[in-house]
C-alpha cells in the first residue's frame, strides 16, 4: 500500500442523503474512507464504485468471521472489488486467516495489488472487565491483543485493528512494519459513546499507530470538514 499513515473516516451514517452531504462538505478532497456494515448493507456494491470514481481510497470493514472455507471464498469475491483494505476477526483462528489471504490472492486480478488484510483483535468497545466477566478470557487485555497479533502475523495477515494503547506491545511482538489500524479515536472534549479504549489523534501518533479510524467525532459535528482538518493536523503532528 502506498498510503503512509492513513487517516480513515468511518462513513457511519443512517441514510444515503446524509452520506452524500458529508462527502460534499469535504470540498472534493481525496479521502481514505471506511465502508462499514451499515453502509454496505444499505447501499451495496454501488457505493464502492461511486467512492472509487470520486478518487477515495476504501477500507471495506465487513469483519469476516466464519469457517475457513467460507471466509476464503468470500475474500476471493471481495478481492475483485478493488478496495484498499479488508478485514477479518482474528478470533476466527489461524486457518481462517490463512484462508482469507489465499482467497484474496486468488481473487485479485492480474496486475493489481491485493487489498491489505487486517485482523480485528479485541474490539475497542471491550475493556478488561468485560473480557473477563462476559467473554471468560482471564488474561490481561494487552496480552490477548498481542497474542492475536502474533497469530495474525503467523497466518500471513498484514496487520491488525487494535486500540492505539496496544501498538507498542504489537510492535514488540510483530515488528514495526506490521500494520496497526486504530479506531476508538477521540479528542479530549468528545463523547466516548460505546468506545472503551480511547486515544487522541496526537497520542495515537506518539504510540506509533500506522493508521487511525475516526467516525462520530466527525460525522456528528456541526462542521465535519473543520473537525477533520483539525484532527488530521493533530494526527500528523502539525497541531
Ligand atoms: O474494524 C473497525 O473498524 C473497528 C474495530 C474496533 O475494534 N472498533 C471500532 O470502533 N471499529 C470501527 O471504527 C469505527 C469507530 O467509529 P467511532 O467510534 O464513531 O469513531 C466504527 O465504524 C467501528 O465499526
């Protein structure tokens, strides 16, 4: 992937008109956007085509988590869409992640680079208490995230989705070139909502995150473009 340290905007909006209005407010700037389940299930393949034609790069966030055969075959289909990043849940295990890589490689048309594949470790809406009491995982959260990252690397996956809080531990275990894409990004004054492991753009950069994902801080703002510009400058260390 040619993009260095992307700032990814999650297009989580509940109708097409709002999505178009948001994108219009960015004044034709070329963006890196995330198409999540809400948008993809509403607008389908057409939205991928539209966003590509407008020159945006795309993280297609469908978080595949199924038996290895199904994930492999589905990734083969997604590889044909010409998106930049796709993802799976690391909890699907090594064979499922290997299958995802194989499917992507098989489905990428000749002459095109295959999409980057990243694996979700523990959702940023999870904290250690929830992990222990609800998911019955007894180990410290950082250790679990680090171990999922190692499994993803062993499965030839390109990187992980994690909180920026865990990035140094992932670099220790998997090296600095292993991609870390970090949601749960908020400015100090923002509402956390359902996010538990929250980090500011500046801190995410200091911790060495490769990319960040920002949704509601921008999508619910009165002036989304101005919030985007400020947060992007903070992420780039300019503010
Ligand atoms: O895979 C993701 O993108 C993801 C993983 C994760 O652990 N946490 C997480 O918040 N996300 C996504 O990142 C976005 C964060 O949105 P906000 O909390 O509104 O900034 C949402 O679209 C989530 O689906």
